[in-house]
């Protein structure tokens, strides 16, 4: 197989980079291992640069992503691939007078929250990461981009190989999330667990205390735990924390019917987007902001490959 660019990893970051490269006329091949615990299917898809505490260049990157997604989703919808999303803002609810002062939370609560002292709305929103990935992959298929379901066993200049084959490429992009350590990248897993409930969601993503809520497929996404390591699945500790948080903090979710659980490994480490070997580039360490920072990451990769136009 041959391609101008081989992208290893077809989560949001890899798929979006592949999409932008293909739009510019480059031949692209996607390679994805389909690992259980990949971050994208479990992600909240939060677009909340201010509540996430970003500053400086990362805040600018987050605001770029917020604008970019509105244009991208309109484009995908026109192609026949609509994606669940909302851009009505994100809310922070203060649970103490101290938090109220820190956030300047003087607005009324947009959603009932026990102990809420005030709220503040910021520019932001959310996008359903699983639906976005499916839409991007469908669009890529229509653009002639192939997807190989296999785990890369090695990467070197101009070459990616796996058990049954290899691809020769001018450039290689590694977007492998928490599995970056297999390629010598400084990243480790931070498992997150989330709960899906039937019930009324807030008007936009809402942060309160150690967790948050947002709309997901007609119900409510409740997130999220945060623990280092490769432990698989949602355990009793995580499930209990999520259930208690939803039940005790939000009156509208008392006794809400259970829909399911999600879990995945966030890629924890120093954010890095750059060249790691001749012709080999990596995008790692996005932590809990992978979806938000994916557009900025794709733009930066395009610049490094000299294909911004």
C-alpha cells in the first residue's frame, strides 16, 4: 500500500487530521486498532475552554475549535452526515461563596442544582464524539480514504507496518491516544467513567463541583471519574460515585432511569504536536480536552507538513 500520509489512530484527532488532509487533495490512509477503552467513544465532547481553565495559547486553541466545529458540522450536514451538537454556551454553578467569587457567578441557575449559589454562562457547547467520528469516517470513505482495521506494530520513516501488511508513506501521523507509550511517546492512561441516564438535561454543558452534565442522545451524560492506570471497564467505585453525584446534586435526576455506562482512557501527559522522527509526527497528551483541541491540532499538523492552503 502507498499513501502520501498514513494516519495511525482514527479517533477524533486522527480522523479530523485525515479529513483536512484529504480536503487538500492528499492521498491518506487511516489505520486503527479498534482498542477497547479508546477515548473518543466515551468522551463527553465538551467544548468549554473557559470552565476547563485554559489560558494563553491553549485558550486561543480552544476558542478556535469552538468556531471551527460550527462550520465543520454544517459542512458534514450538507454532505448528509448530521451530528448531535449544541453551542448555546457552558455553565459553571458555584457551590460556595468562595466559588461564587472566583467565577463571578451572579446569574440565576439554568438548571436545578442542590447547593447552587449562582451561575455563570461562558461561550461553549458540546459535540457528540462518537457521532462526529462516524460522520468523519463516512465523509472520508466518500473521498476515497481507506481505513485499515489493524494494530500498528512499528513505525519508521516512510513506513508503518502491521501483522498482515504495511503502508509506505511520505509522512506518518501518530494519533494513538493513551497508547502513545508503545511508540516511545510520553503519555499514560487516565481512565474516565461516565453514566448515561434518561431525564431532562441542562440547556448546555453544566459544571458543578467535581462533575458535570450535558445532553446526550435525548438523555443526560453524567461525568466523570478520573483514575490513572489500565484498569478496564466501569467498576463499583466509579458507578457509585457517578450515581451519588447525579442523585444527590440534581433534583431532576432523582431516580432517573439508567441507560448505560461509558469508559475510556484519556491520554495524560504533556501536550505535544510535532515531529518525533524524520517524517514521523505525533499528537499526544491532550488529556480531557482532545475533542476541543482537535481542530487546532489538525491545523498545526497541516502547517508542519506544509499543506495549510
